[in-house]
């Protein structure tokens, strides 16, 4: 069982059962696909913000080191 299936089961065990056991698929596939794309974009923004935060910390460390060594 994948983590997404566990999440689906926790969110709505009836929907999980209908899809997994009964083999039924949701009628709103377009909306589900749009939601998946939205989550992907959000994840990319989070990754970029973490990268920028790390770059900021490095820049701050370099500035502090320059201040300490320049005195």
C-alpha cells in the first residue's frame, strides 16, 4: 500500500474501498488532476524557498565573518 492510498483511506475509507475493491474511478478526474498539479507547483515553491533561505544563511555567515575579520 502506497502512502497516498493510506491518505486516501484516512480521508475517506469508503472512497478508498470503492476504488480499490470495486474498481470504480472518480467522475471528477479533471479536478483531481488540477489538484495534483497545484500540489506539485506548491512543492516546487517550498523547495525554492528552502534553497533561498539556505543561501541567505550562508550570505549572513559570510558577512559576519567579514565583519569579524575586518575589525
